[in-house]
C-alpha cells in the first residue's frame, strides 16, 4: 500500500508518455496487487493550463520533460526577483526599478525560449500579485505584464482575467481587444485539450490494463493505472468554461 501526492502536471506527463509511445523497448512490468492512495495537491501549478507544446516534432521524450522541470527549478534557485514581504507597497521609483530588473533579466535569457517562457509566467505573476502592482494605477505596467503572461502560454487565466478587468478603459480599445482575443483563443485550446483527455481516459485505462508494456519512461503500469482511475478533469473543465464566460463578458 502506497500513498502518493499528485498534481495535474504529473498526470499530464504520464498521459504524454503513453500517447507518445517512446520507441525505447522496456521490460513489461510485473503485475502486483499494490493499492495506491493519492492525495491531490493544490498549488500554484494547479491554477495553470499550459497550451504550449512540450514535444519536438510531435514527439515527447523523457529528456524534454526533464528539461521543463530543470528549467523551473533553475529559475526558482536563481531568484532573479526576490519574493517580497507580505503586504509590500512599492514607491514609484521602486516599481520602475522592478520592471527594469524584469526586462534586463528577460533580455539576458532571450536565446533560451524555455527559460523565457517560465520567466514570464513566474515573474509577471510575482510582480502583479505579490508586489501588489495590480492594485495600483500603473496601467501601462499592468498592460505590459499581462501581455507577458499571455505570451508565456502557461494558462494563468484567473490572473489574466483579473488584469484585463483592471486595465479595461485605461488602454486603447484595439489593444485591449487583441489581448482579450489572444487569451480567449488559449482558453478554448485548453478546454479542447482537457475535453479530449477526459474522452480518452476510458480507452487509455483499458490500454494500460491490457498492455502494461505500453507505459514508457520508467513509469510502472500499476501506478499509472491507479493514477488515471482517480483523476477527474471535470473541475478543471468547469474552471475553463467559467473563464471563457468571464472573458466574453469583459
């Protein structure tokens, strides 16, 4: 009997391995009667719905997924912009310096598309929410960071919607509409991906049970089978449907 904590990122990785079907030959896992008990973890990544492709030419590998994880970990350790103290309020010059640091750091990594993506997602959110920029009237800076979040394609839709609501009426209509349209397009893509994943779950589950060797990347079939049995994508689909209603009403 084992207890594991999971997020949807773990599930997505497992599904990707199964669907992609890496060509490396693996031994068929030995069937056992192990029972897994999972506890879903709600964290920052639970609020994200990535729409960017993690594959290379349609192929997902352990190397690519490891690069994703390593980039996020490296970014966290670098702490290019520090986590502020609770209820931090910045002066005008401090805000300008923060944005300058953001842009300078972004420029430094411009040749590393993976780093840029996760930099945007991590630090645009940090400045808007943790540094309370979203509560200010610095609309041009809020516009810039909201565009950065959208460009990251990491699907931080709750914050994007909050930011769009804040800048509405304080930015050119054409620019606002373009930002909203880009975010809505990503939301629709996210919803389609989740709906397809939910539809595929029964067949995926049967494939795992009928052919344990179809699970690649060192993941045990018994673990993946248990993982997929308990995962319910409905709450995330409901969130995406709500986001789409909200953005249409802006």
